[in-house]
C-alpha cells in the first residue's frame, strides 16, 4: 500500500520542473524583445537633428535688389507730389509720386498721376510733360473768366456737324479752361429749347465734366456745387433769356457774329434753328 501512493507523488514532483522550463524559455525569449526597443530611439532622433540646418536657407532676402531700382523724389519740372494737375486728355488728376525707375537698363523719371473719378493711374515721363500739355490748375482769375464766358451768346458756325464735332473735341482735349467753357456754352440747351442729339449730349457732358472738376478743385468745393454754378451762369445768357420770345416770333438763331446756323439737315441744325 505505501508503495502505490508514493508513485503518484513522484510523478507530481517530476512534472513541476517540466512546467518551469517553458516559463524560463518564455522569459528568455522576451528579453531580446526588450533589448531591441532602445535601438529604435536613435533612429527617430536623427531626422530631428537635421531640421535646424535648413532654417538659414529660408531667410534669404530676395526682394532687396528691387527696392534699390526705384528712387522717389518730391519735385520735378515745377510739379510736386500730391499736387493736382490738369492732363489734357483726361482732365484733373493728382500726382501720387515722382519715381525713378530702371527700364530696359535705362533710368527714367515718371509722374504717377491718379484720376479718382475714372479709377485710373497714369505714368508720364517727366521729360515729356511739355509735349503732352500737362499744366497746373488755373488761377482764380482764369476760372472767373471761364465762368464769364458761359454767360455769352452761343456761337455756332455754318459748317457741317461732323466738322463742328471735331472742333469741339479739340477744344475739350486742349486743356484750356476757357475753350472748354466755350464748348459748354455752345452745346447747352435749356428746358425751353429742343433737346440735344446723342452726339451733342456726349460732347456737352464731356466738356461739363472737365470744367466742373477743375472749378471744384480750385474753389475747394464739390463737383455738384460746381455744376450748379455753371448752370446758373448759362441761364444768364441772352440766348436762353430770349429763347421763348424767339420761338414765338419764329426767328432763326444766329450767333454773335451774325452767321446763321447751317442748313445741312442734320439733327443739330434743326435744334439750333428751332431755338
């Protein structure tokens, strides 16, 4: 009996060391895994150390040479920056700056002129100011003369409308404030007079716009106030004052030199004769 009970005990004791061996093997196998983890750390630090070396290349000043090409000045040819001037082809504008630029290897001075109402900026070489006819604003005495011109009797030549239209355009683009006032005077129509043709209306509005802009800047007023002043002077013209009487009597309109209006049959002639 004692011998039978001793055999299972021996088997149990023999099984214990066998079970311990796999555990030791597992722990031994786990050790190399933990040893590989430190080796991965240097690999992740290597790209981080290379980043500071690229930073100085980004901070290179590329726009520095372009700034040296422009030289800003304040006065040329008697014109100053921030001054209002009259450019014949576009009317009143303001000089924003006088710049010196290098174009195609040559240095060139330019007036930078801004036309606020037209939303346009124009660059004019300072050496060509006389050729384009750019001038300073009219003095108050010349503005007064232009307003007096509006009160005169309209003068219409006995020529075809196409030729008269060319003459009106030349006066408008001349930049002469008195000549522009003459165009406004000759093309103006009161409520008691026949309406203007489309081409007449375009020229009248262009001349009125040029004249009112300059008067507004010289007198430090608004364009609306300048237009009202112009129309008030036009109402004083003897042609407008006697328009109703002439229409009732059926008299044809003649200018101050005694020339009758043309009779070429266009819209302008009919309007002028009816006036």
